[in-house]
C-alpha cells in the first residue's frame, strides 16, 4: 500500500529535507536524533496526554452541525479545535514541543507567529513550564492581531515586531531562524506548522495527530465506523490540516479536501494559494512549493487571513497534492468572510478567518445524503472580529 508518511531522510516524495546554514547543522541534527526516542517514550506520552486532557481540555468535541448538514445535503460534523485552551489547535503542538525542549536541556524558547495563535500558545506553554519566551511577529500582523500581541505580553513573552519584507509570517520565520543562528546552544526554535527543516514537519504533524486520533473514536461512537467520507481543513503552512488527516493519509476511502487562501484570486498577484501558484524551491530549511519569481526571489503572499499568509506550504502537503491524494481549493477573501458569517448565523459558532476558508469550501463540493463529512474548525474568531466587521456581508 502506498504511504504518504515521511521517509528516514526526512522527505515526503521529492519534498522536505533539511537545508540549513552550517551554524545550525548541530542543532537540527541533535533534534533529529532526539525527537522520536523522547516523544515515543512512555514518560513523555503520559505527561503530554495528561496536559492535553487536564490543561488543554481535550478531547475537543465532534459536533453534528444539523442546519448546515441540511443545507449541504450530507452529515456534517465539526471538529471543535476552537474550544481548546487558547482558542485554537496550536496548543497541541506547543505543549508537546516544550516538553521535548525541556528534556533536551534547552532553557530559551523562540517562535514565529502570524495570526498570533501560535505565539499565544507558545507563550502559554512557556508560562506553564517556566521557560523564557520570545516571539517574532511581522509588524503588519502585530497591528492587525493586536489583542493576541497583548495576550502574549500578559503571559510574559517578549514580542519582536519584524519590519523586513511585507512584515508578515514569512518574515517572522526568517527573523526567528536568524536569532536561532546566534543562540544555538540554549535556544529551542518552536516551529508552529508543518514546515521548516526535518524533523519539524513530522514532529508538528505527530503533535497535531491527536485531532485525527480523536476523530476516529468519535466517529465510531456517532456513526458506527471510524472513518469519514470527506475530511476538510484550511491550509497555510499545514499544521491543522496535517492533524486532521494524519491517521487517514493512507486510507483511500477518505477524500481529503484542503482550502488554501486565494486572497483576491489565485490568478492574481495578491494571493497566498501556494499549491495552485507555487513552484519547487527551498524556503526556511525545506524543499517545498514556494511562491517565487523566475529568479527564485520569494513573492509576497496576500490574504485577509494572517494565519494563512505564508508563501510556502509544508512538504507533506506538497507531496500529497502532487500525487493527487488531496483536492486543494483556492478560497478568496470574500468567500472566506461569507463562510465565517454562515457558520456564525447557522450554528452559532464564530470561526477564525483561517477556519472560515474551510467552511467556504463546502459550496464548491457536492455530497450524497449519507456522506459523513468532518470539517476542522481550527480556531475561534475572537481575534478576527474587527476584520469580519470591516468586511460585513
């Protein structure tokens, strides 16, 4: 049977690997050697799952969306990652990686963030475990996600606004990597998505795989079988998508639909639809699909969603899309806003604008009445209220 999992060299098909400057080689190699023995140990698993249960509030509910099921002619379930502590799926990963960093003897945590949810989740886990925390965030995102910036500072994190490039997520990643180069000994770089040099794409996917693990058990209870006909998730770097599909990647019975940020349209220059528009290149330590010009210069990604504002996409997703395992839809800004309002008014759930891209994918698909569809609501919309109101439908 064909497998879409990572190979022993850190590649998913032609994508992945570890392309890092020499100064970081030891850091990355040490992490490659350490991560599996630690996260597969009984001691780690016991501590991690106890925190997921008692601190994060897992399992997150699998909610049957009755009104939207009727509208779209299927059995639609929402995986409610928005109900986790801190309001998104990001906390699953940060708790796990900080436990890993502590066991590796690191004392300082750095992270990048776009929408601020990964930054908040990192600052939260650092406060919990008494670790020094510094977060790099594009100055554009600092402005549009002001509430999350203040939450990080309340939690004791130092927030560094990044003023290079278009001052968004990609620039924050670059700044975090530059910092890591300067402090390789004591610093752990806590990557927030399935990107970066191996082992990060696999590590983050494993930390988020609790989502699909729970979906299996919850569907068994609700539908009498442990797999859906469709899985739907939004995708930027790809962490919530990876968690949603992890246990179903090789299960061909399950159709996987991912919604990427089309911005003003994937045929325009103002888009973040990397799988539609990207070509193979190296970005932030991995070979992936990248939005770049003919000279290999990274092009800016544009989307209303700060969390999907990345000109690359994780190697796992690049490979699965190239192999035809996933169907990737480009969702424009106005479609995402409409999707967010639809979920709000039909089910009383205000989703993050990232998640609203997945909601908007529903109208581009056609279902049979008995199709079981699971859609991950990756985060809650509190942080995006002003954007919703400015873009009212």
